[in-house]
C-alpha cells in the first residue's frame, strides 16, 4: 500500500510543472509543502523557519490524503 503512495508522489514530482521549485524556480525539488506544492531544499528551510510544514519526499510518510492534496 505505502509503495503505491510513494510511486504516486514520485510520478507527480516528475511532471513538467513539478520539476522546478514553486517558490524560486530552481530545478530539482525534494520537498512538498502543506499547500500541496513542490519546493527545493533552500526554500524548504526558509518556509520551515517561517513556521510552515514542509515534508521531505524521501523522509516523510505520506498518506492518501497528502497525495490528493498534491
């Protein structure tokens, strides 16, 4: 079950519109936000410092609801 969810997240990350950071446009995203956007590691640190929730794609346990939000 969880492998299927990770596959969905990875497939969405590979979409053209998700290959660059939503905030700065840098290529190579590895995080998502509570808003359902893909971001780079630099922007993830900034958002985390501002108190927003940031999820590492390879480190967090995603649920079906999280995938729907993306």
